[in-house]
C-alpha cells in the first residue's frame, strides 16, 4: 500500500511535539488519512485518550481537536451552553406530555423506535390509539427519489443495481429506479410476503386498484435459476470481501511492524 506521510510541529501541544498525517494513496481505503502524534522522546500516540493519559494535568485537552491538531474553543463553549440549557430545563421541572415514542430520523425508511425512560417507573402511560395507527403513505411516493445517486468517498457515482428481467413495472411514468426504491421500502417497512400487484386491474388504472402495501411491479415467480444466480452473487461478494479484509490486515501489520522498528531505533 502506497502512503504519503506529512510530519509537522504542533503549536497546540508543548514544544517538541510533532503531528503526523498518513494519507493512503492506494487500496480500498485510498484517500483516507490517519493522524498520529509524537512526543519529544519519539513516543507515538494514536488517539486523544492516550494523549490525555500521558499528558495528565499539564495540558487541558478539553477543546483540542485530534484531527486538526488545533484548539477549538467553540466546541467547549457549545458543550458548556448545552449543559447549561439542560440544567435550566431540569430545574424548571416541566413535564413531558408527549407520550409517543420518538422515531430516529437518520434513516426515514427504517422503523427504529427508541426506549423512553421516565423519572418514576410506577407511572402508567396511556396509549393514544389514533396516534398509534400507521399514517397512510402517498401514492407513488417512491418517484420522489428519482434522480438521486449514491457515490463513494471520491464522489464517483456507484453503478446502479440491475434487477431481474421478470420484474415488470406498474404505474404511470415508473422507472427501474422507482421500482428499486419500492422494493427496498417494502423489505424494510413490512413483514408481509412480497407478491407484487396480483390484481390485473392495477394495469388499467393504478390510481384506483393499486395495492399500496405491495411494491410497484407485477406478480412474479422466483425460479430455481434465479436462486442459483443469487447464490453465486453472494459467493462472489463474500470472496471479494475476504480478499479485501486480508489485504487490509496485511497492510496494517506491515505498518505496525515499521512503526515498532522506528520506535526501537529511537529508544536505542
């Protein structure tokens, strides 16, 4: 693995401390970088907790940013302001009247309820049946995702997944992208079997006869050949992942051996 190393002084730390940034130029992790710090005696530190334990009370690392090597007072001020606001809200003692479990917003298509903890375990929470019922979804809502593309760390657009030829779209102005979004949504949001639109009337007027609990494609049959092709794809994906993990492990082992050799020479 080809790597570029940049070592420079770190003014935020005591005199003699060095910051090293290692940028990977090849391999699966190309473009990523690791940051290390070296003491005046040559000792290497890989994380902020290690740095804090070594320096102790000599340096306040509360607003020290390990990635940039600079003091960031804004982070400390935001943390203090957040703590002050939490203290004020607790002192006011206002009860939380919202009894609905919050839903994580990081991935809207995944249902991930979180646990709500109250101050008094003996409290009984009333269930709002009207709020508990699942809200209806818009018809053909998957079309809003049209035109979106996923990319890797180098901003290169990833190749679109190819769906089996047996899957035929249903609905006005639907594309393979819309169909893929509908299938992914059905897999993550419903525990019912995926059969597609079994009614032939959906082709004549999807706005009336469409089954909203099923993806936007006609009913299909999974053949033995489809299963064998999928098994082969899974096998190839696992093989590629194994090769990538082995290559990354060898690269890390070689880097660790080289670092130990440099530390040994420095201590000698």
